[in-house]
C-alpha cells in the first residue's frame, strides 16, 4: 500500500509539471504527456481504492 501511495504521488508530480508547461508555455508535447499521466493516475487511484477496501475488512 505504501508503494502504491508513493507511485500516485510521483504520477501527480509528473502531471503537475507537464500540465503547467502546457499552460504556461503552450508546449503541446507536455500536454500529451499530461493526458497520458492522467490516465495512469486514474488507474493507480482505482488500485488504491481496491487495496484500501481490502485493508479495511
């Protein structure tokens, strides 16, 4: 579970970096990376939810 949280934090940091590059300087490649990372964040959060439910049982 700890590794999963660290992975989510890392993905969020990557997303923030790429999203701000797209917004501030119009970097289209950074926008593509941010969208890809957002999908990875979604998957990781679903895994976290499953693990959290199992841990609560």
